[in-house]
C-alpha cells in the first residue's frame, strides 16, 4: 500500500493524476482539510459532480451499489466523498465497500475519509480492497518534536517570518489544535505591519488555546513527560473538564500499573489484563516498561494519593485536589519518585505549592 503525506500530495497528483480511490485518514482536521482541498482543487477544472456522504447509524449503503443509476444525466465524472466518523462501517458497510472496490465505475473518483488509522482498520477486508485501487494519505498530527518546523513552514504560506523562539512557544500553545493555529496565522497576516511575528507581538494578540483530552494526559504519563503532563492538566482545568472524570483516568492508570507489576513478578499472562483495560498492542510495551521502573512504594503512594483526592472532592477534607494531583503526576512520571515524594511531603499539610516547581 502506497502512503502519501499531505505536504507531498500536490506533487503526487501533478505527477500521477487523481487515482480512482484515495484513503484520507488521520486525527488532524487541518491536514485532512488540506488534503481534501488539494484533491478538489486538482479536479476543479474537470466537469464533474461532487457528492459528499457522512456515515450515520441509518446510512444507506445501497447508494454505492446504485452508482450507475444515479450517474449524472450528462454522464460526467463524479467525485464521491464518504466520511467515516469512527472508521467502522459495520458489517453492511464493509460488504458494500468491498463490492464497490471490485466494481467501481470508470466515472467515479472515490475518497474515503476517516480518523486516526489503527491496525484493526488497516487489516480489514474493505480497507485492503480499496487500498489496492489507490494510496493512503496520512493526515496525522506531527509529533511535538516536529511541530516547530511544521509551524515555521505553515507561517511561510502567509508570508510571515517567525522570530527566534516563536515556533517553540506556538508548539506549546497549539499542540492538538492546529486548525486554530492556521486561523491565527491567517489573522496575523493582516495585523502584522512587517510580517515578522515576535514574542512581544504574541503577548498582545493571543491566549493559550491548546486543547487536550484526558487521554492526552494519559499519554504524557506513559512517556514520563512530567512538564507536558502539568501543561495538559492546566489546559484541562482551564476548559472546566469534570475533575471527577480526570481522577477516574488517573486512578485507572495506577490500578493498571499496580496489577501489571504484580503480574510481572509472578510471571503471569498479561494479555487478559490489557484486554480488561482496553490497552492497544502498540501501547503495551510502554506500560510494561513503566510497571518495571516504578517501585511498589511509589505505586502504593499513588494509590493513597488517589484516596486523598477523592476525599478532597467528595468529603471536603480541606486538602487541595490540584496540589494532590500535581504530586500524583510527579510520582507517575518521574523515575526518582521516592526523592520527589520526600520533597513534596509538605503537600500533606496543605501548604501551597512552589510556583517554580509546578509551572502552572
């Protein structure tokens, strides 16, 4: 299966034309929209009919098999776009897509649009059938380490020059929300007098708009990224997420790591444990590594912190849930957790945390 990345798509289309099938999959809305715009732009000079479908619970899959009947009266080509919100067409959809791949009309260009691509989807019969007819365009969010370069290139589209340090700052602000970044760059093109974006310019024109889910916080913990975990905790709280749901996720992490550590010590099978906690195969090595690194004392301390957080939320114990949660993140993220536990022992007495340490 051929894979194309968004920045190479226009060159591919110029060299090869538009294939009969394109699979556009990834979790980044901006890059997905870019890819679709490139495809539509390349076809804009053609006399074709564009049809966009969004799969829903009662979606009529017969629309694919009745392509010849619904063909334009003038026999023009058709650009068919099918959006799969959860990448799961179901049994009927899988059968319809597989059949369509085998009997596609010469007048059709078929674009299937989906979210982050997992092995389960990639190994499905319908996906393989379509992948034989055209490439996969991966519209995946860049890694944090790649974001400054991506942002610098994006700014050049708007004839903007980013001063030293600005791409890194924008990476912190817009990680997980590149669509908002693009909107800001478009606005700055009009507001900036000389096209140079400095840190001073940023301070007067923007707020931190990065967006994270509780599962992104979970990812920071697994990667032992303490600073990133604190930043994501701060953003979650700014967005007024339910603190109880946040603590449920952290409690789940502690329970899994504790159970996994016990299984490792007894050489028990961990497959059932991963199935119980719904951990994907590509995530399992990271959990194995963290369970072996954390001491029993650290995990016991984390369990007690969870109990204290719940008491603070439900029983108004007088302790700060934010302080306790910050302490919990330090235990889960850092290898030298015992030393940190001793340093943060003052939190037990409700003393306000040191701002330099927390970075909130």
